[in-house]
C-alpha cells in the first residue's frame, strides 16, 4: 500500500519515490490555494497570531501546479523527520532557518536552490510563488527512498472506532476552522472563518480523516511559534463519521506520531487522505452526532 494513505499501490514507480513536503501560504491574499485534495497528508500549523501555514505532503499523487509557496519554520525540521529524508519545497527563509534546514535530513529544494518555481500574475507578491510537483520530484537526489507509514489504517471489514460525530471545530489562534462530515460523500468538508474553504479549481477542501493534535508552542526564532512535536499530548481523531478521543505520543523526530485511544488500542484511520490540525491545547471542540 502507499505508506501515506493506506491505499493499495497502483503504480510501483510512484510508490518508490520520496515524500515531497510543500509549504503553503494561508494569508488572505494567497487564497484560493492549489494542491489540497491531491496531497496525501496536509498539516496546518500556527506561524503567528494572525495566520496559519500549511505543509502539503505529496507521495501517491501529483499537483501541477502547487502553491502559493511560502517560507519554512524551524518546527518543520522535527515535524517531518519521520518521512525518510523528504524533499522540502519552500520559498526560503532567514539565515538561521536555512542553515538549520541544510543541517537536517530534509532535502532543501527552496526557490534559491532549484529553478523550478514561477510567479503568477493573479496574486500580489509574495503570495504568487508556485511550482509543480512533477518538476520538484525531478530534483530528488539519487538514492532517495519512499516514506515510511505514518498512521495505522483500518482493514476492509474493520469497524470504525469511536462514537458518531458531525465533525469538529478547531481554533488556531485567530483562525477558526470547522470540519463537517458528509456521510453521502464519505468525506469531511472544510470551512474557515465560517465560510466554505475552496481550492483554486473551485472544489471545497476535503479529507478522509481529520487528526487534531493539541500542541504546546514555545517562542522560536523572532518569537515565531514553535510546535513541540516530540512528547505527548491530547489527540482528537475524526474518521468515518466517528470521533475517537486519544493521546498522541512521539519519542523521537525520526518516528511517526502514535495515536492511542483511551482504551489502549491504536487508532485506525480510513484509508485515504488525512488532514492534521495543530492547535494549542484546549482549543478543540468535537461536534455531537448529526
């Protein structure tokens, strides 16, 4: 199976390529973005009190184009250490962040390193930097390996754990996010600021699973929030129309998050795409059954 979705492999060549992490802008001038519904996993992280930023992780599918692409943060180095030397596509950063990325096991594919980025004319700078996943993958170093599996997935016939839930409300500082379960589609649909969140193709942003990991954030470089992704904390998992209260645990940056339900079992996700929200603690509200 593809390690980031749990779906059976259809193309062994694609399955053998490395993970590609693309940092995506979420300022108002950057919307609508391109790539959400093609990414295997998407992370939403707090970067300051006013905005969040996304990290789209691609492996089994492409997005041509993808963007708008923005800068990375120190927290990305720990967050994506478990993806087996992933390609890291970003606009660049200050000297300290750039040096840290270069010293890490992330493969630095910033716009300053590879000439596969372009700017569009429909949005203002800096919200108009794009690339193509197909072009970025061509920059993978020789010997690059695929990512390891990040989550557990239910097998065919396995019951969905937890209890029915209509979705979840998540507050990421000033950004209010809502995910609503659509039983007929078998998907969660995203809203932001009380409005449907659409991508550049005109479709609403969706996912098969929503995983909310309550994070402690410490002041980082220039007081930028730095999510502490190694340790343990409260988790809220939404899959198949159900909600599972859990604990996340991660003992090393090279290891994936482990999601353990209150009964001690490992939470199994629905095979497919996963959206990971990283709010501060105590800012998540599961919704009751519809």
